[in-house]
C-alpha cells in the first residue's frame, strides 16, 4: 500500500468517526428532548408509612417518578417525643459593672403616627395578599393531587372501659374530620379505610397510617410559577394588584 492509499484510508476513517460522533450526539439530543417533553407529564408517587408502637415512631417516605425509573426513600427508623420547657429571657437594665442604663427621649408627633399607620396598612395588605396567593395556589395544586390509597388503623386503651370507649369515639370523630377536610381538596381514587379498635383491658396507643399520593410534575411547576407571580405582585405592593387579588378570591 503506497502513501496515497494510506492517506485515503486515514481520511475515510476520520470521516466515519465524525459520522459516528454526530450520530451519537443526535441520539443523545433526541433522548434529552424527549425527556424534557415528557417531564411535565410524568407523575410523582409518594408512599407514606407511619407506625407508632411501644412509644416508638417509625416514618418512611418512598418517592417514585419517571415511570419508576427513579426511586429513593427517606426513612426515620425511630422518633422519640420528649417534653421540652420554655426558656424565658429576662432583660437586664443597668446591673452590669461599669455600665449605666441608657435613657432615650423619643418625640412622637402626628406625622410619625400617620406614617406608622400607613406602613401598618401597607404591611397588612401585603400579608392578606400573600395569604390569598398561598391559599389559591394550594387549592389549585391540591385539586390535582390523587390519593390512590389511604389506610389508617389505631389501637387505643386506657385501662378503664368507660374512658376507653369515650376516647375511641373522640378518635373516630378526629379521623372523620381530617379525612373530610382532606377529601374536600384532593381526589380519591379509592375510598379511604379507617379503623379504631378499643383495648379495654390494657393501656396502649398504637397506630399505623399508610397512604399513596400522586401528582404530575407539570402541575407542581405551574403551582410554583403561580406562586412566584403572586409574590412578585405582592412585592410591588400596588393598590390595584391588591384589589384585583381580593376580587379574585
């Protein structure tokens, strides 16, 4: 093989290498584009498991997205609730060595009072507008959330039959109230299953809660965008934006 043939072979080899590189780049770009297109339409599935037994709490959160390709778990094996006190901090005045208490005179005028009132009114309007934005965003997003499964079972006993029956009824009421409140904001794919079993001859409180929630990533993105727009409008603090938000709510 002469030098010219070798040069032609090298050029052809480089050409095919370039073709392969371009082809691989196009395939990667197409895959990335498909993923970006499908990303808002994929669902996030959250599996929550909470158990309380023998005064120990166990919490697990399983996240699943991209049709199950991506999975991860957050697990808290043991939770212990402890009683904590309230720390009170007292203000000391003039009892430090070498330091004298300060006396400041502040003159209050009608102009300062009016300015403080205007600032308070503006702050109140911004807080109300922010609360309206948060509530509206939360309602829109929660209406897109689907509960696939909800099972909540509780075992309760106080050692006394009369008080156990009374506490059992109270827990039934609390559960129905919470499920009714949640059900007014989300959609049920399957009717929730709740149970309260009294234990008249023992002192115990145990519970097991297992639920699966599902929502689309696109709905979460829209909720974040709506919240950011509301925060920007609230940052302006205009009278017109406040009136419009109040009218929408």
